[in-house]
C-alpha cells in the first residue's frame, strides 16, 4: 500500500506549527529544527546539537539552551509594548522587569540582563536571596528593581542599600506593617525610599493561579489598608515616596478578558490614589502573560486566547483610557513577564531506552494450546472480528477477560489459562482499534481503549526534577520525537521516568481540541536510540525540581548562532549535571564519611576472608570513583 505519510502530517499530529510559533519546525529529513531568531537566522536540527554535546562528554538527560532565542523573546516583548504605545499615542514609556523566581539560574539572568540593556529591562525579586543576587548583577541606573513578597527588617534594609547606591529600587508593601518598618529604617539610614503598594483586586482570576487575586488573595492591601498606608506616609512626611501601584492576577492567564478587567481596575486604583496627593509615576501590571503550550489559542489552562501584541495593546489602551478619563498623567508602565520570556528557550532531550507494551512485539498468533472454554471462546472472538462487528467483539472479549480474572481469584483456572485469555484480550483489543483507525466518530470506550493499549516508553529522566509542574498540577508541555518524523508513528504511549515512584510518568499530552489526551503518538522501537524532546520548559522547571531519588540537575549545553561556523552555531558552554557526591552532600552525606565507612566494611571483608585485598581495594576505588559520576543512567 502506498505510504501517504508526509512531514505536514507530522506537523499537524504534534501541533508544532502552532505551539512552535516560528521557533520550532520539522525539516524534510524528519528532524525537529529550531530557528532562534525565527526567519531572521539559521535553522538548526536539534539532534545535531545533541550529538555534538555527546561528543563533548555530556550524557542524557540533556537540557539545551538556545541563548539567541532567549534574547529574541526579550526583544519581542519590549517591542510589542513600544509598538502599542506608539499606536495609541501613550505619553510615557515602558519598563519591563524580569521576575527572577521564574528561573534564577545565573546564566539565564545574566543573558536576560544583557539582552535587555537597550530596553532598560530590570529585575523583580520576591525573597532575600533573590534580592542579594539582584543587587550584585544589576548595573543599569535607568532600569528598575521591584521588591515583592513579605519582608523583614533585613530584607528592607538591604533593599535600601540599593537606593543608597542610586538604583531605582521599589519596595512594594504587601501589608501595612511593612510601611511602618520602611519609614523607620529609611529614617535610620537617612535615605528616601521608593515605595509601592500592592493592591488586592476584586477582578476574579482564571486558570491554575486564579486565587492570586480576589478577596482571599495571599498578597495585597484592601482599599481601607491602602488608605491607612497613605495616611502613615503623609504623617511621616513621606507622601512623595509613594511612587508605584502594583497588582498581580496570577501566572499563565488564559483569557484576555480577565486581563482587560484587571488592568482597568488596577489603573483606577492608580488614578484615585494619585489624586489623594501622592506623585506616584509607575503602574506595575504584574505577570500573567501566558504561553500557548498546546497551540490551541483557547482558554484551556495550557493555552492562551490572545497574542503578545494583543496583550500589549490591551494593557496600553486600558491604562491610557482610565487615566485620560480621570485626568491624570500616563504612568511609566511596568510588566513582570517571566514565563513568556524564558519558556521557549530550552529543550529537554531524553532518551527512551526501552518500552513496556500490552501487545508484545512479534507475538505469535496461533490457535492456543489447551481446551478451557474461556480460551476457546476468546480465540473464536479474535478469529471472527470483521468490519461490521468490532465493538461487539470488544465487548465479548472484555467479558471473557473479566471472567478469567474472577475464575483465577477463586482458584478455578491456572496460570496458563489466565495468560492465554489475557494475551487474546490484548490482541483482540488491538485489532478492534485498527478497525476504528481514521474513523470520524469513536465511542468513548474505544477512546478509553486507546489509552489502555498505550505502551510505556522508559525514559532516562526524572519528572520530579525536570517537569515538576506537570506532576504537581497537570501543566502540559509539548513533547515529540526529535527524529524519524519522515515515517508515521504507529504506536501510542506514555513516558515513564527512572524514579521509583509510580507518579514518575507523563500521561497527559497536548491536543488541539481537548485539555490533554492520555497517549502520545510514537514510533515502533527498532533497536536504535530513540530521542524525545520536551519543549517550553524554560520557566520554573529549571529551578523548581526536587531531589526525589536524589537525581539532580541535568547536563546542559548552551548554544549560540554564528554564521561563520560551518553548522551555523556553536556550543558556547557545557555544564555537567549534579554528581553523586554533590547531591548526597545536600542531604548531609559527606564524601569522606561515606568513603571511610565503606573502607571499614571492605577491611572487615578482608579480615573475614570474604574478599582478597587487591579485589577489595579495586572495588572500593570503583565506589569512590562512582561518587564523582552523573546521577542519571548511562547506556
């Protein structure tokens, strides 16, 4: 039969032309490519980068950072706001800040700061460690540092050091008590602070982070508390120090209507507060700019129903409209877009090293041995499947399968009979599914059967370390093979990691028409390495991973475009993942202590004549060398 599979069908199957937004595609060789500058630069096959990194000594799992893509995202977000302001005649300017919590890794923060220099891109921090790092790496006197989160005296006094150094650092108060502490410490340090207030909006949130706003929100001042804070500042003679109004409605906001409503409410707080005698000047609309992980352009939690340009235009227009109506000057506009800056720039590459299938490869289909009626009936059902009765056949074999389980539980059949019925159940189910392949309508039980029949592809990575958001609250990420896309994927499966936890698996995948499907189209295992890419993982996943099973950070390769290189790029830096000794030290096992205890056991084995001295010393050396090794599997 003629093969009708095409690269365009692969693009459609995995949705790469939708969620890839011009950065990712498939070439005619069936390889996934990345274009970090979209149409303005080179296109690179990801497996080529992966293989070069392997030659440089890295192993799987491997995170590849495309630094030019990160820089491109910085430029696009800032350009979107600049274009919107020019379009509407906005009479102020934009100052974005990068929320460090989204990815605190030094190499990411420094790249963003460097890419953001033309736009005076600043930083947002939410803890003391983030503040200490930000003060050191921040150098642009025109860019901002926004200090969010609950604060103690050390947090506030450290932030005021930034003001003494001439930085535009804004302390955003989350509660009235913080205003009192800021006033007292500012007097002690003889510094005029820049103060902001986070307001608690009543606009209801949507999506996974909908509780970030509303009356039960964790952060923000109520209207009466805002008035109390205003009175405290005026009483202290520091009314002019209130410079900023801030609000935040949550991360990954899927619906633009929610953003419009929140911006209008926040802008009204700004305008009314300015009229009470505070000069203000800055309005911070917080984060929330989402990423279309599934490419559906819907209000699914893994999608957004708006573009970057629409987001910028709606924020600019609604702030301007409210301020014009209230007859106050347009504020300097601040956004804390982190996810949209960093999500696209990383690809996690994992290797599948095996699979577990319900229908074993190459299984012999022959009349079963034995004469038990359950086996005979199951064989007859398998033999008589036809285009007219696939659903009937499935119902019959399902009944026999369940009967076999009952009979076995009562001790009425042996293992051989049970195994034959189970094998025929899965073979029949597979054939039934083939009858529904390409059908316009599939009954729910057939859709469920597709999931039941899915293989488990064993992959060398940890969900808890590299995809914590997927495990924690069902965030979906685009996942697809990085090669072999010029051949049709004929299997369906889930991804199982190498942790010892049954939750260590990916069993929900993006889909254009549904909020996640249970199986991913994959290729038949052919004895060759099979590589999968997990995309859009640059936000939060890099930094939030835990130490489940003591798997640490994965190996990294940092890639830059260079037209003078034969391949069009070069690997600027490789960073080895966490070693056994380092991850063990994080849970208070020292390398020296472990070595000492193992040596004592080998000495005892020698003394008891269970090991010869040379063999014992060789094995001890292997153990000590192993502590320097990568925590993940090596094949």
